[in-house]
């Protein structure tokens, strides 16, 4: 474990004036939309200013640690393009800072506060919950124990926590970039725990120490931490450290009255991806949950977001998560993807329904791109490719093309030998065969194509028309299905 001096030397190497932000999640589960937004805003502030974005895993609450949660954090940030810039070792690989690997450091700084009279050891027997939520200073006798007695009891091995010693009188004012200046009376603040009995720091203490040592200039977090900010400021002042700019973001809500919550079925980032949403669309939409770029434009690339992101666009009002609005963004992104990129993201969903290896998923993707809002819509549209579904002959009736069951039977019987004679089974030849038949019969093309499409798909609504479906199915399967149609219509 490196000592305080090493970290202070590291701090001195940080370029003056450099904007430095951090995303500091706790590994306690999934990455919900609010977490993702915090990470995104933090990353955008740094990138807009040409600064540094730091990743820090705040795992000091080991009781809430969830196995695999760190992997979720890494994977989400990587997929969303939120790359971080540095790790704990100079010249080493880029990695996150892990708070439990720095545990001795926090105790050194807490002891320094005890020496300065800005913190005290509390030997009272209280539960961990009480330690986490604070303790009224007027009710804690340890606040008034002399330093000599406190030192002696600690030396004798008596267990204790270290609490911040909040001034009993006066006020504390802090400035937030969104909410402005906020003043609180010190007597309303509790003597929060800084170091727990297990030697680990609380979130409230570790993040102040780390933010200072890492040179963090902008702290982005949820507005629920507004009430804790006066205590943070008092810690900064006790150490004589510069206070970072605070950016407290209003919550993301499910509706006007309820925050988003996994308990109520609201989706995490990974849920949204599993539900067929594109990462770029999710990130773009999340950026607009509480921030406005000004103007009418809403769709931006990550590079464009970094160029235009400014704190003045952030709102005090809670943001409502609208799944229909996200669906709109998703459809826009899908339509504007390259054919190759769409085929890549669509293939897993295509293969849920189309398992025959001879059928090319890219060929099917080309039919779907302009008709897809979310990727999970894809499988239900494709069930007929693997197996012709059972269908009623009423599907052959189409008033607009003046097609009924008798006409359809006639057209299928006429098209079957024509298709059998087609040697190069491609779009052009399939189309020519049907349009030539329409010309010969002096009818509209639809009068030929409708029966063929119903025969090969067994559905009235399909991605793509008769030509594309026949080509993808292949000649032999298309002819087989047409014979099935003729048999159905002949009964």
C-alpha cells in the first residue's frame, strides 16, 4: 500500500487547469439508466474540455457487493464508448481505481482529521446501519472525550469508528452548477462516520479523499446527494483542499411520481439491449434525459455530443423515461445504419427464427432494415422461412388485385412450369418470369405476385415481396411450397 506522500506527489503531477471527471459506481448490481446517464455526462464534460475521464470502483460497502457487477460496469462502459483514461499506476495499463485496494490510505487521512480536531473516535456500540446513517452529535458522548483518553482507549484495542466533527454553530454554503447556491445550518448535519469498525471508509469519506487525490474538478452525481454536499465541503475545508464543481442531476423518473426502479420492472441498460435496442440509440436518448442541446435536432453521434455538451443545458426538473421515445430513436438509428452493420446486429435475432444454415441471414436483414423499430420485433416476422405455416385458403383473396381462390389456383398452375424452367434463380429472373406472365394474361403484376407470395410464405404480411422470398428460400423450396398451395386450393 502506497503512503500519503506518494499520492500527494502523484497529485502534484496533474496538469494545472486540466478538467478531470470521474465515474465512481458501486458494484452492487446492474447498470440502471440513471447510472448510465451519470457516466455519460461525466465522460462528456471531460471530452468536451479535452480533459481526463477516470473510472473508480467504490466497493467499500462489502455487504452490498454483487459478484459480477464490476464486469457489468466494464462491459457497459465499453459498449457505450465511454473509455477511461488512467489507472492507479503511473506508466501502467489503463485500469480503474479500486477503493478497497487503497483502504489504509483513508485511515491515514481520517487520523489526520482527528489530530486536527475535525474528527473523533466513537467507541459507542452501534449497529452498522447506525454507523452508516450518522449519529446526532449532541447525543454522542464520545464527541466530548479528551484526545488523551481517546488515544489511550484506541491503543488498548477498544473498537471504534471515526466520525466527522461537524461545527455546532453557523452555516455551510455550497454551489451547484444546476441548483446554484445552497446554505444549510450546521446544527442540522449529523456527525457522519468516516471510517467504519472494519477499517474501511464510508462512501462519503472515501469519495472526498479520492476526488482530491485524483484531481477531480467536476463531480457529477444524483440530486439525492445534495443533502450530503455540506458535509463534503466541511471535509474539504478541514484538509484545506480545493472544492470541485458540483453537478447534481435530477432523477430519471418512470412517470411524474415514481423514480425508475428495477423492483418495479424498469429496465437496466442490459435489459434494453436484450429487448432489441441499439447501444448508440440508448446512449443518444439517455443524453437527452435532463439535458437539452438547444434547437430542434435530437439525433447525435458521440463525437457530436462531446462537441456540443455544456452544463447550461442541464435541467433542474426530473426527466421522464419514455420507452416510445426511445423506440423512435432506435428506429432512426436502425434506418441509418449501413447494411453490413444492421446485418451484424440483426443476425442473432434472425437466427432465433431462421435456423436453416442454407438461408443467408444477411439477405433477410436487407428486407427488415426499413421495417424494424426494435430488434426483438424480428423473429416473429420470419417464422415462415424455416417452415411453411398452416394457413387457410382465404389468404389468397385480395380485392385490390382482384384475386380470389380460383384465380390464385390458375396463376399458381401457370407459374409453376415457368419457374421450373428458370435456370439462374435470382431477383431479376424471378421478377421477369412473373411480369411476363402478367403481360401474357393482360393483368396487373399483383394478380400474379399475390398468389405466389401467399403460397411461399403462408402469411399475408411479410418482410419483402414474392421476388425476395422466393430468392431467399431457393428454387426447390419455392416450387415445393407452390405445389402445397395448389393442393390446398384444389380441394
